[in-house]
């Protein structure tokens, strides 16, 4: 079965709480976690969005063994890839053997804030490919000058580097990104148990590399109440098509999720029964994923972590 990890939802929780959840997750037996990297929450009622690089430092201090990666960082627009490369190198130095950088093409929700504009999907893939190349060059620790199609660095050098190479995972939901992940990444991140995506990743060079899937759900003692929480706090999980990438502001998502009904998110595990969680974990296993990390929607992280310790991690 896949290795089980924990999702740190920066959209829902304050920094000090995320650090506390990390300690509890480690004590319960979670071996790794991914933390979201957002400027905004998806919808205003989620209520939070701390700066991920500060939170990673706090999580590192609160834990001793837990591996943590960004799930995921967009090194394209809001933050230049050279700065992301430095941030990742610092985290990997602070947490030796316990940090990895997850990257993806991002969402307009977070990237529009600097006023640069939102590129087309094919442009974002090309930008990510160049950003990865640039970050890997900088991680060599040498003076680097590059002038690419999208990014430039002028005599840049990262001095604080970890002893071991920094692992970089690529998020993918379609063929071109799976191929990029297999070719340029050290692992795959996805939100669907898609066996075809895994095959495309492996065919592009991903054989033997980690493959991480994400699950959403809401544990609670009452199934109806858990479904209400899932629908009220994370209705964006029920949106289809390109909306998640292209909508601009939390208020836009607030309008869009009016079309999402409770039954549209009811396929995610909710309530006290562990079997739906196990069933989805098995689906990722059958699709070829090596790791799965679990997002507990809502405030009751302590109850979920205890549930996972008893029912999913034993």
C-alpha cells in the first residue's frame, strides 16, 4: 500500500496551528506531508493564507522526522524562480533529508497579484520547464548568468545549499505535464488516481520515482455534519474544468461554488467510517502511486489525526 502523508492546508489554518498539527501528525505516525503555497484562500470563508516559507521553518522546528514538501509552489510569476530556488535550498539545509520542492503551473488566484497577467496554459508549461532548468542550475552553487525565453538571472549564486541534492516533484493532471514530471522531476504529484497519467510519467523517465496522490475528505463522528463541513469549507473541490486555474479572486470562487451542491462533493470520504478513506487509498495504489496524502477539511484536525492513527496508519 502507498505511504500515507498529511496535507497542511494553509487556506484554512493559522501558522501556529499548522506547526502544532505537524507535531501531532508526526506523533500519530504520518511520515510526510505537503503544504499548500497560496497568496489567497480559494474562498473567503476558508479564511487564511500564510506565507508558506515561514510556515515550513516552523513545521521543521516542531518536528523531528516528518518530511515536508510544497504542494505545490508556482515558480513562474508571483515569485521569480531564482528566489524559489534560494528558498528551497534554505529549507533543505534547515531540514536535511526532510524537504522537497513540489512545483506546478499555478492558479490565476495567486499569481495575478503582481499585475503581470495570466499566461495561456501552453505558455505556463514552457515557463515551468525553463524555471526548473534555472533552479537546477542555481542549485549547483556556481555563479550563474542565464537569459532564457521567460527568465533572466545575472551573476546569481546561492551560497547556502544542503549537503544532498534538492528533490523536485512536478504536479500533473494531463499528458504534457506528466511528461515534464518524468523528464525533469524527481517525482510526480497528482490529485487523481489516474493510471494513464502514471504510465505517461514513467514512459517519460519516471520509472522508480515517487508518485504522490492527494485525497480530500472530512472525518467526523456524524456523516451528515461532516458532509456539511466538506461542502461549506471546501466547495471548490466540486468545480469542474479550467475554473480552478483561471478564476481571479476568492470572491470569484465564492460566486462559482454557488453551483456546487453537497452531492457534488459527497464522493470524498466523510463521517466516521474508515472504509471510504481506505477505498480511495487503494484506488491510488492500483493506479501505481507510491504515496498518498490526506486533506482533512475543516477545523477538527486533532480528531482526524487520532482517527488516522487508529484506522489508517496502523
